[in-house]
C-alpha cells in the first residue's frame, strides 16, 4: 500500500531543467556533488512538494522547453559548466538542444533559440 508522500509519477527532465533555470545556485559548481546527484536533489525536492512541481511544470510551457531525455539533460548541464558558456552574454546552455526555448541569459536579457537556414539554432536577444 502506498503512503501519503509516495507518488507514482516521474519528474520529467524538462521540469528539472525549468527548476534549474530559475534556481541557478542549486547546482554545485565547485565539487561537493556530482551532476547526477544534483539532478537527484532537484527531483527529491520536487517530488515532496506538489505545488512546486506544478509551478515548474507550467514554466516548461512558458519557456517553450522541448521534451528532453535524461541523457540530453545531463549533456546540457555538463555543457553549462564549461567556461565558454559561463562567460558569454547569452544563456549558458547550447541552443541546438533547446531550439524554440526562451531563456534568460547571463546578462539578464531574454533570449530565444532560433533555427537558421542551415538548421542550426542560435540564441537571439528578444
């Protein structure tokens, strides 16, 4: 029998990414936890609070985040830790994996990932 806190629904990778977009400081950048442990910490915090889960699942639609697999989520977050992504004005995520999404950049402005004629996505300031 199921207890009152147990749920049968999984926490989707796109909801985890929406949480991390709003809570940049949740990822441990200088050791402490591995990336997989950080993702698991996010899932646990969302798992136990249905209101928070609902807020971030609606943010997935607001940001226009595509449906992600677990491997793509890990790849996006690993790339976001690289120096070239952290020091630029646009968001610290590769645009090709988030084509069509609107995300706040490192400079505080809103950026949208737009596909060009060659089929490659890049961040454009809104």
